[in-house]
């Protein structure tokens, strides 16, 4: 069976299509890697945020403790 048209007209498009498919595969792999890295970064940020809030709560607890102690010392007189 002979196909209509010249093979010289179709071959450049086949090569271009293969390049496009290869580029799409590479882009898909790159996006997958970026998503994985972003997931790791988000996890690190969440842990950092927890640590910062614990530090804030610790400072507030120390300030409140000092205020209560000073009130206790002043109170009985």
C-alpha cells in the first residue's frame, strides 16, 4: 500500500513530534522534582513555625510568671 504524499514532507514532522514528546517527558519529570522539593520545603517551614511558636509561648510564660511572682511578693503586706 502506498501512502499519498511525499515522505520528505512527512519525515520532518515525525522528528519534530518525537522531539516534542521527549520535551514533554522531561518537563513532566522536572515538575515532579519541583513538587517533591516544594513538599520538603513546606515540611521544613511547618517545623520551623512550630518551633517559633513554642519560643513565643515560652517567653510569654516567663513574663507571666515574673508578673505573678511580683504580685505575690507585693500582696501579703
